[in-house]
C-alpha cells in the first residue's frame, strides 16, 4: 500500500512552504485545508497548487488559508472543502508546530513561549476528531527537561473525552526521533514525530514505523547536477580554468557525507545564512560557504556576483534551489518572495521524503481500518461528486477567498 490506490483527507496547520504537505500528498493524502500565517509561504502553497497537474484535486477542493491557526475554525473558514468536511471524518490532522520553544538554538522556554502551539493542535484534535494525528517538531522537544510537558500532551490526546457522537480520544503509537538522512535526505535533520490514532480506528491494529532507506544520499549526489549548471557559463571564457578547478575541488569535498541541519533563521535577526559557527564549519568541509545564500542564475546567464557566490575562497554558496534539494523538495516546487524569504521557507521546512514515509505508515493503519468496514470509505470519485455539487455554491459565498 503506497497511498495511491485510495485517497485520504487531511487538514494541516503551520503548513509552511509545503514540505510536509508534499510528502503527505505523495503518501495518498488529499488536503482539505493548509493553514499558514506567513504570507510568502501561503503564496508558495497557492501558486504551486495552481500550476501542478498532480495537485488538481487540491486546486478544486483545498482551502489555503493565510491566517493565525489560533483563529482557525473549520466549520466557519472552509469554503472549497466545506462540502467534504465533517467532524470525525477527516483522516489526518497534521502540523509542524513552531520549533523555537524547544530548539537547542533558542532559550527552550517550552510551554512558557508564546509561540508554543501544542495546546492549539490538541484543541483542534478535539474539535475535528480526525482518525489520526501527526505532530512534527525539533529533537530538542525530547530532552529530559520536557518530559513532564510531553506527558501532559500525550495525556491530552489519550484522555480526551468522547464527543457527542461517541468518538473516543487517541492512542499515541509513536513519539520519538526520526533522522531525515535515513530516508534519502542529504542532511542530518533529526525531528521528533508524534503519531496517534483515534481508539475506535486503531483497536487491535498494529502501527509499524517506516523502515529507513538502504542508501545514504551525499551532498555531491544531490547537488552535482545543479553545481555543474552553475559553472557552465564560465567554461568557455577567461574563468574556465578557475571554474573547472572549483568544481573538481567541490566534488571531492561534497562526496564525503551529508549536510548539517539547514536552519531558516528568525525574521527578527538579519538575513539568511546556513546556521551557527559549528554548522558553517561543517558546510565548509563539504566545499560550501555557509555565510549566505547565492543569487540564482536566470536562464543560465551569469549573475555578476560570482566572485561572492561561486568562486569565493571558502567555497560556493548555495542557491535557494540547492538548499531546497538538500531539504528534499522536488525540483518542480517554486518559492515566492525575495531570496531571504524563500530561503527561510526552505530552511524551516519538514523534508518531504520523511513526511511521505511517515504518511505511508499512517495510511497502512487507515487502510486496514477501512478494509474491516469501520472507516468511512472515501474514494476520489466520491470527492469529485461532492466537488461538482459544491462548485455553484462556492461562487455565491460572500466570505473573502482563501489565499
């Protein structure tokens, strides 16, 4: 079961630029709503959904909402998917809730940080009553100092009172660290992953965590094609020897391993770079300068900033596209906003290959539940019928259109 034989519905909060949404989509989920407060990331979601054929279902049925998740009310805010949404019938509620409250790079204020959204996703789980819940965060959340908080979050799911229709609370089947490099992502990116199923869905079914990939993808494996493209304009000119030497030196360095964790940075502090001093040192060993993000060539033409971006002594800077490849994004996914806004979307993302692997492990349980007849069977044909019935009504809705 790869998730492609039948679709599952999802609602995702803190969707960012779509890393988790892409992976879950590949796993067979069809998104009823993607909620994201950052205007550039929300525009990235909207613009990609509008142009990619594989996202035609979302183009017709997914609400991309640029709003504070604290204000999200599915009964009020869903427009395109209003005819599909029913409490208790959504297959998955997912979210990569903000990481700074638990990150080693911050003060680790946890629940005392105003950015902590664990209470909100618990409220939404109670409100929506999805069949499954998936929450992603940084590895720091698993530190001993947060043991009590994690216990209370888990209790909030497992001790949730049945709703008016008798739907029970959840059983947490997984809450541990998943390393992105083990799933074909050329980056060390450990993330804490919580997976829970509603008790009437799980019953006696067993959840199996995804199996890591067999092979490691190195930085050279991931970026050789794009790095070669970047030097191509200089191979026939006065910089030909320098370009060839640079590429050869980079290939030798980059073949040695995977990248350190990409970071998105804070809107409050400066421009984009590849992380703190230790991360920059690790990037340097891979032939990459972590001091900033390179300007991207347009139509293969030199940018005029090659001395800074490509031929600098400390190694070439990455372009936003190359950073996205390191994060596991497909090459067709485009990002909106200026260079810094784009890079922050990439750096803050959840790697799509990891989201796909976890999503497929979730659909295994959901499929088994459907096969025994206790789950509502929703095929894409059912979606299409509802969608057509809703098309005229959507044109008459007076609320503001989603982003």
